[in-house]
């Protein structure tokens, strides 16, 4: 949990979203430098985008249609 707190506070990475476990593991194992954390995210970009697309498909309420469209 301490590592997740550092990711959120120091690096601004939102760890509360449904992050693939492998991505969180990569972020936790990456070096302490911010560029190391960004590199881990870039390395896992395809998996993160796929999850975002999947989650957007689950947003079917009319009141968030504009947000879904913007997210896509």
C-alpha cells in the first residue's frame, strides 16, 4: 500500500482506477524516478487502452453519453 500511495502522491498516477494487476506490479517494481514510472506506463499502453475501451463500453447510461464519447 505504501508503494501505491507514492505512485499516487509523488507521480500523479491514479491507482484507484481498475488498473491491470500487471501494470501495478510494473509500476511498483520500476525505479523511483518519475521517468521510470512513465516508462512502465508506456510499456503497458496497449493493455491500459484496451481496459479503458472495455470500461467505456460498460457506460451505457444516457446521462454520461457525452463523457463516453469524449473518452472514446
